[in-house]
C-alpha cells in the first residue's frame, strides 16, 4: 500500500504552503509579482545595479516572515516525514517555516532568506537581524553580501538539483503542495516521479499545469486539506 511506512516518499512544496502563515505567494491575486517586478529585485543584474534597493525589499520580506509561524500545512508535512522511514521534503520556499515546524530531511531548492552569501569569497552565513542594520552588508573579507537565494537566471546548486531529481525518480509517492508548477526545474520533479511510476497527489487552492499529471488533485488550502488527507490514510499528526 502506497501509504505504508516503508514507501519512499517525497513532498514538493511552494509558496502556497506558507500563505496561511501570512506570507505572500508570488503569483495569483495578492501575489508579490503583482506589486513588484522580479526583474527589478530578484535577479543578479538588479542587485549589481542597485544592491541597496534589493536588500530593502528582502528586509521587508524578512520582516513579514519573522512574524510568521508554521501553519497546519507545515505541521502536516512534518508529520508525513515522521510517518515514512524514507522521506525527503523538497521546498521552493526560502522562509524556513518547514524547519520551524520540525521538518529535518529537506532540500531548499531556492536558498534561504535567513542566509547571506559573500559575492567575493562565497562564504554563507546565517543572518537573522530584523530590520537589517545595513542595506549594503559586508563580509569580514570586505566583499558585498547578497541574499543566499537563487534568483531568476541563476542556476540552482548542482548537488541540490542532483539529489532532488534522484529522490523524485526513486519515490513511490509524491505530494505536491502549494506550487503553481511554473518555475523550472522544480516543476519537472513531479513529471520525473510520474515517469518512474510514483503515485502523485496535488494539494492546491487552484488547478495548475501539473494537475493533469496527478492521480489525485485536492482543491483547497494546505492547512485544511493536508491534515484531512493524512487522517484519511491514518498518518498521525
Ligand atoms: N493552500 C494551497 N495552495 C495555495 C494556497 C493555500 N493556502 N494559497 C495559494 N496556493 C497556491 C496557488 O494556487 C498557487 O498555485 O500556491 C501556488 C503558489 O504559486 P506561486 O506563488 O507561483 O509560488 P511557487 O509555485 O512556490 O513559485 C515558485 O517562483 O518566483 C519564484 O522563486 C520563486 O520559489 C518561487 C518560485
């Protein structure tokens, strides 16, 4: 049975799983890309042109995330991890709320908003101050620090990519939660799992381009639908 504890399981999440924690998603009615232009903020050229504005925007997002707490959707994902002996969470989210909910075996495809990376020496540090003391923070080597986030036009960490696709190709069950299924390479992970014969279940407020791939597509908010799905399959939360 696919919900047996020894089933190799992957959960792929996107911004929708953090929406109920008060963190804006990127697309859709109240999405960030409705009010901010990613080409002005979330790409290396914008940062090279105006690092201060880019840091101010991330400082604003960090301020929102600092006030957010994990919701029932995050808790349910952490419960799925406890249920299955062979589990990997692959998240596109950078907010750290999965970790705050107790998820441990996770891959962050797009980085983490609480980490900085030096543009000179490459050092990656954790940085939790809200608000930031300086909108052009410097590394101890003197280099300019940037958010440790994968921006548009940048490639993901090869290790994280390789591990994510290996997990997708080997899993027997994949839950796809709160992602619009538009941004690559994350959006190819469900197809990889499908082609390898996995059962795919989507949880999303709306239909997505991934919906046709799904064995089951459950409409609604992750904080309500995921716990219900786990109850149905006797996964304790
Ligand atoms: N529960 C479940 N799904 C939800 C909820 C909710 N409460 N609220 C919104 N959704 C769904 C929306 O219907 C949408 O399909 O979550 C999805 C959010 O989509 P996006 O905002 O596009 O977020 P995501 O898929 O994570 O974006 C991928 O794009 O901008 C880049 O790097 C950024 O990681 C991000 C990537």
